[in-house]
C-alpha cells in the first residue's frame, strides 16, 4: 500500500474568502463614513451588528473545511468539529458536497468542501484512502463543539446586547 502524504492538507471552497473580503470592505466603508460624518454614537451601536454579520459569513463560508493528514481527516463544520481516523472511513461520496461515510453507518457532510462540477472524487482524498490500512490508531471518531466559533458568537452576542442599552 502507498503511504499517505506527511503534510497537512486543508481543503475548502474558493469563493468564501472573496465574499468575506467584500463584506468586510463594505462594513469598513460604512463605519469610516459614519465616523467621518460625526455619528460616533450610531457607529458604536451598529458596530457589533456589522461584526456579527461578518462573523456569521466567516463561520458559514470560510471556516468549514476538511483537514487531511496521515492520521485521519478533521471535518470542520459550522460550530462542530469531527476527528475521524482513516480506519473508520468506509468511503467518500461526492454529491454537491463531500460526504464521508463511516464504518458504523454514520455520515459526515463536509460543508466547506464542494465536490466540483463533475462530482468526480478529488485527487486529494485518494492517497489518504489508499493508505488507510497502514495508519495505526487506537482512537475512535471524536465529535465536539468548535470553541473558536462559539467564542466568537458569544462575543458578538454580548456586543449586540450592550449596543441595545
């Protein structure tokens, strides 16, 4: 069996960072414009809402990804993270998004990894799937909350609550 590549490979959609960049540029323009016109209080009231909108776009379009390594795949979805050793992957399907089918029948949809137009398997998964018997692991599939995403949501909620006072 061929060995899996040693480097970490992060697979995600291409359009998310561009959309987030455009939104951040628009939000920055609105904030600078309001400050230039002297609306400091209004700017401070709307700033948490703009930040929450940018954070939501980041969480939905940029943050989700699949991180492939020789030990397994880490599927990062909105507010959830799944660590899957390659031995627990039965196969990978490619519909509109990449879906990983586990050996116990569960499926994990990678929200941030589009399958492509022709829905053929991306070549990035193939070396890892072929070398999965060689990797030794004693861990199972671990699913947990994404602390960074939840922390950002909490900060945005606190900021929005303070802006209403």
